[in-house]
C-alpha cells in the first residue's frame, strides 16, 4: 500500500499513559466511590465535555471537585489529573523526526487543556519545539476542534483540511474503537497494541514492510 500521509494518536502511541495513576491519586485525596468514574455523568458530562473544549479548566475543576465530593485545591486537582502522563520518550521524538522526512505527518489527539499544558511544556523544555505544529506538519487536539475520536467528523476534518487521500493516509492508534471508526470513513489503519511501540513499526523513518495495515 502506497502510504503518503500518517496521522498519529498521541496518548498510548507517542506518550505513555496510565489512567490508574490518576485514579490512585484521587483515592489518596479522599475519593472512594470508584464506580462513579464509569458513569455517564463523568465520562460524558465532565470528561467528554472537557476534552471537547466545552468546559474551561476552571469549570472542569469545580465540576470535578463537586463530583468527587472532596475538598481539594486547584493544584491538587491538576497534579492528580496529570499523574497519568509519563514524560515523552526521546527515542519517539527521534522517530517522528525521521518519519517526517518520508511522509506528511499529523497528530490527532483526544486531550484537554490541563494535560496539553503539561506535555507541551515537556516538548519545549526537553526537545526545543515551541509547539507540536513544529514537530508535525500539523497537530490537532480535541479541545480545539470541539470533536472527539471516534466521531467520524474528526477524521474527515483533518482529511479535508489538507486535501488528503483516504487510502494513502494511515491512522495509527492504540484504541480499537478509534481504529474501527477511521476504517469506516476509508482511512488505512494500524492498531498499535502493547507491548508494541512505534520503534517497532518504523525503520529509518519508513514503515516496516509487511505491516498488517487494514
């Protein structure tokens, strides 16, 4: 398959994440009703709206404080919320730089302003890029687009913005729901599954031959 463009997911592909670490931090701060985190009130009305940019960080913190029923400061919320994020591995920045010499590359991430502020600071301080648009041809974050994966419109937006061909554009994500949604709109896809890393699917900035692209 003649791939000319690659759209990367961020968390779980370029940046390692562990959501359990954030849960553990909120438990340490006094939260105990873990089942609430699976409720529609949390996943759609709080997390979903924050990642779509419907809620500002200030409103998000107030809603989360009320939802968790614990009296904690804004800083405690931010620290716990960011606990799930690891540092960006330098080897993955190197790989992205190499890949960019062979393909048009894009970033498409479900994310929110609190997380973004942390990992863009990591990008600036450790790698010398002011923003992700310098590392990629273009970077897209859900809180700016007001759209979330797996909504098909988020893929169509990126494709239409750059007049890309669906079949020669590869989408890489670790979330199968996002992969399936991308396939339905006509994108080529690769589902990155643990313990696989992007270093395993690129050699000298090019996709490894024989990858099982869908």
